[in-house]
């Protein structure tokens, strides 16, 4: 392997790690991560409706 191949491989690896880390960070915030405006399930995440159980 020459130096340019190693540098390009490291850049691709860094981009991949950044994408995965961003996905994990978004997932940790809860919900689907797509925002609530226009989401048909927004009431499930934020209690917009009567979602309580009758146990």
C-alpha cells in the first residue's frame, strides 16, 4: 500500500465513523429522529392524546 491509499482509507473510515456516531446520537434522543411536525405518531411520543392504559 502506498501513502495515498492509506490516507484515502483513513478519510473514508473517518466519514463512516462520523455517520454512525451521528445516528447513535440521534437515536438516543428518543422517537424516530425525524422531527414532530407532521408526524402521525407525535401523540405517542409526547402525550398529545389519551394514551394511558386502563389496567
